[in-house]
C-alpha cells in the first residue's frame, strides 16, 4: 500500500455491501442526536466519520460511532460540553474541550487556529480534555478549503512500544498535513505513527495468516510474525527510532504541553469508567504567508507534477503523491457508495434499532477494491 | 544505532586523532575570517560545525568547512550578505539570506522566530536564498536555551528517491525539534529524512562490505546491498511512504512556500557554478504557551522519565530518549576531544596552510567509540 497506512484493510476478502454516503451521514447524525448531541455537533462528528470511510480509512469511520455512543451513554464523554477557548497570546489559543466529542473539540480548535492565522499569519491551538478526534484529514481539509495550510496532531492511548522498548507506551499518534495548491488538488496527508495499522494485524489473525516482520512485538518484547501474539503484544512505530521519536514528540505537544493526559496515563476508548483527556494541536498558516497566493499555488502545482513525473523504481507502476490513494478512494466511494464490513453494519443496525432508527439499505454487493 | 541517524560513522575502524574543541573552534573561525566572513558570522558558522562534531554527527561538522570555503572562493556564496527580514504578518517573518552562509541565515531566522514568539506565543520564520545550514540541532538548541520550543527544517539538493521512485528527487531533508524540560536535560532531536546516512554507505564501500537491504537503490531503481551501486543510485527515505511524504513536505515548506528553490531545481553543494537557494523554516513557541513554565517543566520531566523507565525489548539494554546518544557524545567529546577522520584533518590542515594558519595539535589517538 502506497501513501497513508492509517487505514484498515477489509477484514475479509469477501464482498462488502456498499451504502449511500448521504444516507449514512443522516443515520449517524440521527443516532448522535438521540444521544443528546446538539444537531450542529452531531453533523460535525458524522461528517468526520464519513470522511474516513470515504477515504478508505475504515478504522476511523462509522465503526467508531459505536464506541462514541457507548461512551456517551456511560457518561465518560459529554454530549453538551461547555467548551472554553482561552487566548493567552495573540497567535495562540487553548481549547478546553470539557470532555466533549473529539471532532467537536478538534473542529473548534481548527476554526480558532484559522481565525488566528488570518490575523497573524499563523495560529497555534492546543486542545485538552478532548477525546478521539477521528481522522486528522478532517481538520486539515477544513483549513485547506479556507485557503490555509493546516496541521493536526493528536495523542492516543498506549498501543505501541517505543523504539527499543517492549511495552505499550506510545499511541499510534496521528499527524495530518494539508497544503493548498493552485490548479491541482491540494495535498492532504494523514498518517498514524505505527508501521502498520492494528486493523491489518486483526485481519491477518482472522485469516490465520502471518504478519510481515517488523510490524509488532509479542508480550515478551520479541519480534513476531504471529498475528495473535502481536495483538497481545505491541505494534511498532514506523521508521524505527525516527518514527518513534516523532510519535513521542506528538504525545509531548498534544498532551504534555497542552495540559491533556500523556504517555501511559491515557485511558483506552474501551475503558468506560474514565475520561480520556486526549490532547490535540491544530495549526493553520496563511498560504500567502511568504509569497502571493497565486505564486505559491503555481509553485505547488509544479512540485506536485514533478513528483508525479518522477521515474518509478523497478516493478513500480508510478510514483504517487502523499494522500493520492485516499483521494482516489474518496472519488470512487462517493460514486459507488461506501463499502462497510458486514459485522460493522450489524452493529450499526443494532445501534439504531434500539432507538427506532432504520439503517439505510445497501446499494448492492461490490467486489473488493484493489488497493 | 538508536536515536538520530543523521550522522556518519567513522569511515574507518581505525584510530582517530582527537582535538581540543576550543582550538578547533578558533581555527574554523580564523579560516572563515580570512575568507572575509565578519567575525560574528565566522563564530556562528564555526559554532554550528563544532556542535555537529561534538554530537558525533561528523557529516555536518568541520568536514563542511572545506566546501563552505570553496563556495565562498568561487563566489557562489557571499561572505558579507545583506540579509533582509520582512514581517508580512505579526507572527511571521521571511528572511532573505542574500546567498549568505546557511548558519548565518538560519540563526538570524531562529532569532527572529524567538522574538516573534516572545510577543505572540509562536513565531514562524521562512528563509530563502540561503545555503547548507549545518545541523538543525544548532537552531533548536538556541531556542531551548532561551526557554522556547524550537523546530528547524531545511530542504537540500536531490539525493534520495521518493517512495516508489528511482531517481534522486528529495534531499535528505533534515528536521530538528527542541523541547525544554524542568530539571531534566532538554529533548533535542535532529534527524535526516533518509533511512541511513550516505556516509554509512561510503564507509561500507571503503570496507568492501554490503549494506543492509532497504537503504538504497541502484541506478536502475532496483534495491541493492552493493554499496558502490548504492552510491551511484539513490538513498531511500526513512519509514517508507510516510517518511517519503515527510521529506516531500519539508521540501514544500522550506522551498515552495518560502520562495527558495525546491525539488530537482536545487543545485548540489559541489556545483561551484551556481547558487543553491536553499530554504529553511524555523519555528519558536513559548514554553508557557498553554501552562505555566514550571508546570510544563514538571510534566516534561515525568514523560522523559516514563520513557527511560519503559521496559526494553528482548536483547535491548534500555530505551533511549530521542537525541540521548548525541548528548552523550557531546559530553564525551567535550572531555576527551573531538575525533576527526585523518583525511578530513589533512584537508583542514591544507586549508589553513594556504593562508598561514596552523591546525591545532592532536590530543593523542583515541580508540574508536562504540555506538
């Protein structure tokens, strides 16, 4: 897989039913509203989840609606938080999310960053007392659409061993960067800091297949290709010591700096007894910060073209832009519908049936998509 | 090797003479002053080079003095540039380096970033018409000493194939991040975006040893373990598609955004007929941007201790902090002297003898250091 691997493969090689994106959006919104989330916030969260599914990042799509609702019901996430925005310095703000849903807090932070950037060139916004914020692409896409460069990082509960370590310490802390271009599509790059998504390991375990070396450690800290042992152990950071350092620094900036939780203090999503206190950092930069916007756009178009025209390695069809495959998935899924794992569909149907909501009909079976 | 691999191993396993850091600093300063670099700027450049040697990053140490002087003589770098600082927005500045030495332009940019950050919380400074800026650690160390978080990135001439590509397109674009702590030493992380330093491939070629798979491609774009073929081909980015994207984004921010050169337009250091127009981005952030400085310092101390205490993987002694090994090298080399490759010493002696400067005496042979 080229590009972002912050995605989960379909856990089966079998057919996955496809669904109309708009119908899924309405459904997710309705489910959230029934859990007392205000309509505007429900829309934000639903848009964030659907964006992940559209981009083929199933791990951060509607599958998360289930745990979001579970946490709302358990009252470890607030449906109607009193979010506070403090502005200690002219180009900086701190958003206290009051334990609201991550996408609601994250979007508020990115909107604040854009406001600050419009006036000052750059805006830096930290968020604390937040929750799982979905795909970083959601926030940097908002920035790019408004003409800004955007950056979104978040910490996450420990799932990954640091370089040289054995135990889960780091989250698979994501980082997303969006850069507007001229005539070309913008660059939207979004990645986790793990070498491979945990979902791929789950898929291998289900198929009783080994995983490639370098993905994970068993519980004793020994590298393993046994998917089940890997799930009991820890995933590894991308890029060895460098990726591990990047993930650690994301935790410091998102958590240690902002007042959110960090390191092993972060509770898992599955722990329904405690708040998570996840932290994020959102940055927006005017695209005309150094050069006129038109000039920068032309230069972006050129460097993107230059990379696309770069000769491929032996056995490779062509060089892809960062995020290009996710963009292609989005175009495809908007047209053909969003493929959902049947087990996820079953859970989502269940979620609605308890409260009298009908899940949208499938558009028909689609063959698995080559990735 | 744990930690930063933006370093070159000694190209021989043999003894390397050590030299007094202060004496080397004086020598480098004198050489630069004879090339008409003003004393203050000569000091900046010398400090930057010595810092690399102290930290064991030989590739960016005094070895670079030779090419810096060569470029000054060839008049493709200016000894007395008229550096301009423009401030288009309150938190942002653009430094036009007027083709001055990279460390002079880079330091000016970081100083400006700190000034902007002091007033606004964050300062973002782009630099264009600059040159090779040495180790990024030099700039983030300045920020950290002044109580800021710092970030330094730069583009560099094409040396590396993008993920999926065959030809040199990306520089081994470095990124450095510095974060002050409380009682603990600050975190200073500095890495290139290549999987392994080119110097390690040179070392393997000299020793007629193979290189590990995944480091480089031959000129046909086929992965190779033949060091000589690798030197003719291209090195690979760290972390596969993700590291390649990071390197590409560093090029966009440093070059495309600032008005500097980018992609394949960047001339090599060795081309003595043309300016390079390298670009950098320097960022400073107040450490008390979200929390009181003392509180943040305590939290930093805790997360650093938490990582250090994290149980090691099988066969690993302990987990290291990002940049810890470079810091240890600095302590060692300050005490024992800086080890220099005999060939580099020969070149440096030659550089001085042409202008009547005597290279400092060696402190005695030192055994090669375990890394």
